[in-house]
C-alpha cells in the first residue's frame, strides 16, 4: 500500500508538470509583488474608497465577456500556445506601464485603460490555464496537484510585505519592471512544455467559421445546464464571488482608515491566512479524504468560511489573525476538493467552455459585489457591508449546495 502511494506521488512530477509549476511560481510572485503596490498606489493617488472600488471594478469588468468568448476557442485551438503568448503580452504591458510611470506621464485615466487591458489578458489566460493544467496531471493525482497550485498561489503572498517596503522606498515603477520580467521568464518556461494537446487529438483545427464558434458556445451552455451538479456548484460560486467582490473593495480601505499604519496591520493579519493556506495545502497533499465524506466536509467548510469572513472584522486584531489562519486552512480544503472534482469530471474537449462559463458567471458576481459594496461605502460602515454580503453567501451555500445535495454529492464524492 505504501509503495503504491509513493509511486503515485512520484508520478505527479513529470517534466511538463514541473515546468508549468515553475512558470506559475515565477508569474505569481511577480504579480504579488506588483499587485499590492498598485492597490496602494491607487489609494494614495485618489485617497477615496469609492475610487479604489472603481479601479477594482475596471480590472474585473473585461473578465465578464472575455472568458465566455475565449472558452469555445480554447477547446478548438492550442491552450499551450495561448498561455505563453499571453504571458509574453503581459510582460510587454507591464514594462510599458513601468516606463510611462518612470517618465512621469501616468494619469489615472491611462492607468484605468491599462487596467482594462490587463483584466482582459488575465481572464483569457485563466480560461486557457485552467483548461490546460488538468492535462498535465497524471491519473489519481488531481487532489495533490490542486493542493500544490493553491499553496503556491498563497505563498506568493509572502511578497506582499516586500512589495509594501519596496513601494514605500522606490515607488511603483521598479515593481512593475520586475513583474514584467517575471512574466517574460514564465513565458519562456512555458514554451518548453510538450505538445500534450496534439497527443490527445486536441488543439488543431482547420477552417473555423463564426457559425461553428456560436455552435460551440451554445453547446457549452447546454452542457452546463444539463450537468446539474456542475450548475449548482457554479451558482454557489457566483454568490461567493459576489461576497468576495465586496471584500476586495472594503478590506484594505477598512484597515487603512481604522489603524495607524493600517497597511502593515492588514499585511500582518492576512499573513496568518497565508500561513493557514500553506499548512492547509500541506495537509491536502499528504491526506487523502475518503470519497464518501467529501460532500459533507465541503458543505461544512463553505458555511464556516462565510461565517468567519463575515465576522472577523468585528474582532480585536489578534482575533482577526486567528480567524484568518482558520480561513486559510479551510479555503485550501474547499478549493482542492472543488477544483479536483470538477476538473477531473469535465472532458478535455469541453473544459474550455466550462471554465469560460464558470469564470464569466463568477466574475459577474464579483462585479456586482464590487459595485454595490463601493456604493455602500458612502453610507454604511465597512464592517457591516462585509457581514451582510457574507451572510448572503452563507445562505447560498445552505440553499444551493445543501438543497442540491442529490446533484452535488455524486460529483464531490468521487475519487480524483
């Protein structure tokens, strides 16, 4: 039994999986370094939570249409080439912004326009990546692979304190330069991945008409509608993204307005979430849950996560840190079970359409949450906004995931 387990673990780290992991690490760390600094730059530049909400909204807006448009294309054309091409493009965009800032030519409208471009690239990339990544995972290793992906994404947050320090010392331009170079390095790594799509008979088409595209798009919608388990999970994550959109708008401004050196308090508090996610990722990699308990475990985790998210801002700082640590552990558990279950279930030739629809719908939730929360900051306390939005997500978990047990349970309670 132990020998079988060791063999399974070793087989995950193929050449292609190692390359995609290394490339992801490089781009994630660069994005973490620049992303937090950009948020601080916008807050410092405008000094208003409402304008910060507009910035977040503009980044999210193109993610509404791009995934839906890109999904059918990813099922027809090379996801591998799309991934490294978009990373090359991201490198160019960030290097251009760095140059504009360095020359003192930046204006808020220009930053807003570039934000729209970056959001479009990011959303298209996510469809391609999420549809391609499962093809590099060997059978039986989906849970481990997604625990690694979640942990690495979380650990990239260790760059946040570095980002804050460097931003205070040198400004935004050097950090954007580093981010551009990171994307360049990631793209170069990704060009070395073998053409696994060709081996599976995917990613190569001849003439592709507009009518064929629309046919693929409609077929993707029909597929999601027919798969009630996937539909319930997607609908719940729309509500969760709605609450998450509110959180992204109010959390950093709340810390900056409530505490002296609020960005440092924010950073150290959320650092406990990073620690929790790192520990949770290690547990997910080492522990294989019995298939029979995954649905019940996930539903409990969803309820706990929404409850903690809605209440932790009312706690003293040390209480917030404990809550964030628990949220980190629970968040990795939720992500690993959900991602491994859905991505191992959806056929390769439909992953692009499913992931495109999933991202588009959840982005719609995020946009609505950001817009409403941003408006609410003008007349409601930010902690109250968090509590209300997370309460809605909690109710959605009970009604949709709990009420849809007949459809969701068979999907979650699978070996993956």
